[in-house]
């Protein structure tokens, strides 16, 4: 990446890893599988982002391709517990969800292995069918998350109206839906980014800025979910003093 875009990626890596470790600790204390699956995804994503940026930070160009491939493998591996999380939390027992998770996993594996066999270790060749298989494999789960979380948000709002659910819980479903939608947007943004790289051999400043902005928005959603500020919590719960302070 050009300019200082690597700073956004390192920040993302740190946030993802921090969230992941927090979830894994919760999973170990309560022996809860969903937290363990989601925590594994975030930790592996953080490691993947760091692997991509290490050659940039150390200015060792010969490391870029092997570490980019390593980051790609780690990221795809992290998507597997994420897919299991989606099935377990949103569609437990639904056969179609199991098939969807399996299909996404197979697309990831096929795209990764096929691309590597063809020499595309970085996974940026838009002319390759393997790229599109892998791209679909890591984009589809976030579209699934956005749809499932938004559906849960709508149902939670109905329960909020009759006092069966706290507003903060309903809002967290909305934050997860936004996170999923932003991740889909980031995947789409990779397409012109890689096309520009194929033409000029570098990533353009505008594509770096766009991807960085989307990453920051994703991090904002995670911050509100896992490190909810007191003011935001009171605002969502309907505390008049918090609303007055916000304005």
C-alpha cells in the first residue's frame, strides 16, 4: 500500500486482535462456543493484517509475496470459525445454513489453492477465476452477517416496544449489521484497487483512502459493540441527560 495506509491496517490488526483475545477469554471463562469461534476469527484476522504490513514496515520487498500469501492463508482460515459462528448463532439447526457455510468454506479453499497453483500468491489477479471464487468465499459471509443481524435487529425492536428486550441489545444487532455491510463494501472496493494495481504496479492513493475509511468505520462499529462508551449506552437506553449532552 502507498503513503501511510499501512497505519490503518496496523490499527485494524491491533483492534481485531484485542477484540479477539477478549472474546477468547470470555469463552474460556464461560465455556461458550460462539465467543470462542468469533474470537478465533478476530485474532486470526489481526495476525493476517499484521503479516501483510510487516514487509512495508520493515521495508523488505522480498518478504512481501511470501508474507502476503501467509496473511491470505491466515485470513481464509479465520473465516472458517466465523462461518460456524454465523450458523450457530443466527441459524442453529437450519440445514440450508450448514450448506451455505460449507459452500463458502469450499470457495475459499478452492480459490486459495487454485490461485497459488497458478502463481497468484498475493490473490490480486482479477483475470483469474480462482480470485473470484475466493472473493465470493470471503464476501458472502459478511453479506450473510448483515442480513441476519438486521433481521434480528428488527425483531428485537418489536420486543423492545413491549419491554422484553433492552434497547442496547437491539442496537448491537444493528451495529453488527452495519459491520457486515461495511465489510462487503470493503470487498467491493478491492476490485478497482486491484485493477489499478494491475495497470500501474502500485495501489492508488484514492483506493488506499477508500479502504482505510471503510476499515475505520468497521473499527468504529466494533468499538461501540465491545467497548461501549457510557454516554452512548445511556443515549441508546433513552437517558434524557445523555441526549442533551450529545447535542
